[in-house]
C-alpha cells in the first residue's frame, strides 16, 4: 500500500497545478488519472486566462513559456446588428486577459511534474475512494491489471463533471444546481490567421458566433448549433459559410478560411454542487462546477479553487490548523456563483434561445444599451478579466 499526504484524482490542469504547488511547499501528493498521458495532453479546451490564473501559474514556476508565447488582449468586441463595438477591458477595469491554450497549460504542468519526479499514475482503472469521514481515506484502483491502494490524509477531487469523486458522495450529502441550455457550440481549430486581433462575440438572428484564436497563425472559431447536430453534417465549407453570415459584413469579408485540424460539438450547461467539502474530500474545478464557455471562466475558476485549496493544505501541514480547510467551500462558492452569474448573463444576451422576434429585439436593445453605457461596459470588463480575490483570512 502506498502512502501520501494528498491523493489527487484527475490529471487535468487543476490536479496537476495543485500537485505542483503542493510540491513546491513540501507537501507530498500522488495524482491518479484514468486516461493515458497522451489523451490528457491532447485535449483541446479553452484558451483565455485571467490575470489571477497567470499569476498562479507563475507562482507554480510554470509560467516561463506562457509569458513568452501568450497573446495579451486589452479588449474584446461585441458584434450585433451589423455593428462591431470594442470593449476596452484594460481601460475600464485596469486588467487584461491572456490567450494561451489549455493544452499548453497542461503540457507545461506535465513537464514540471515529470522534472520533479512527481508521482503521476496514468491509465488507472476502476478508481474508487473510501473512508471520506475517516482520518486516512483510501483510494483504490487497478493499474497494469494489478489492484493498488493509496492511503492518504486528504483527497482532492479534480476529476471533472463525470468523475468518480462527486459520484462517490453519500446520498443526500450534496445539493446540485443546474441549468441546461437548448444548444451547443460547434468549434473548429484551423491554421489560419485570426480574423481580428481580439475576440469577437457575435449576436445574430441565425445564432451566436465567436471568433477566437490560439496564436497569430492558429484560429479557434465557434458556432451555436442544435443539440441534435452531428459533426458529419458540418463540412468545413458549411462551417465557414455559416460563420461568415453571422459576422458583420466587413469582418466576414476579412475571414481567412482553411481546413480544420480539430472539430467538436459541446453542449452548454451551468452547474454547481454544494458544499465542496465532504469529510476529507475536497471537490475542485469541473468536479464542483461547470459554466457555459461564453464567459471564459472554466479554467480560471478551477485555478481559483486550486489557489484556495493548496494554501489551506499548506497551512494545515505547517501549523496544524484546519481553519482554512474548514472555510474552503464557502470561500470558493462566493467566487463561483459570481462567475456563474456572469457566464449565464453573457450567454443569455449573445445566443438565440427561441425564434421569437421580440426576444431578439430585447437582446439587441440590451446590447445597444450596454455599448452606450460606461457603467455597463465597466461591469462587463470587470467580470470578464476576473474579479479580485477576497483577502486571505
């Protein structure tokens, strides 16, 4: 039987980041992941980082390539009714966002953990957790056909929405809050220059569109699509034609197209579980909450959870105090619900929910008001770049 201080379930960005930060502060951990390392490294996800996430990656000593290769954005644009209005994020909030793909974040963290000889177990099957109310819970799994066990002080559930940690909670111990949206996002990645230097969010009668990027030569584009849509129904040609129709004319005419190198459809939902702590188990990242990607909060909220949890664990091992651990759930949930609110609101004004012309006119009126009000634009900017953390207790 293996022994560690913190068993981390899930080797996505939140699990790897938590492991790296704990390592730098002398706290031992083991990361258990059901997928292969190749699968984890290849997942295509979000690419917008708030300053607090960037700062945490720097603190974790994995920020060198990020700072060298990121694209720093001072604004975003809202397109509607053939208008394309820039929101000056830096001028309104004082902060910026960084474009740096989650795939790259994961790669940097994997490299750092490997360099430090971190204990990462990929391809773990039949993962199960036991004894959450005991002082030393147990993680069971099978690896290379052999049964394995890890005895630990705490378990960090960083294994996502479908992971074993949240599913292992005792019946009635948690409350779930959820909103499922009646559409998805069809996204493609293509090695073509971005249509604009900053992101464009477009509200159109045909549905939402987003023009994003991963670098100066690689673009990430999205279209709102139906939940029943299939990838095989969307040829590259159809995608580019539809995207062009959902953008203001001058933007559409500047669009450079090319073959997709990745294409996927993702449903949208808002989800929160309360509380985030169950005995010696702490839920973190997508295991605890999901946001629609409109507000670019998924990875950033996960990093915020890690920031609170790793500091609480370090304080516990240094001082013996459990105070910060006891406040983990409440402290994270205050930030989570503010991000949920912003992501829901931004989704509600940018997407087509019905065919009702009145509903679309209301959206256009709200966008017109928003883009003419410094107060409203400031609120958007402050939420988009990331709200400040509460002072440490």
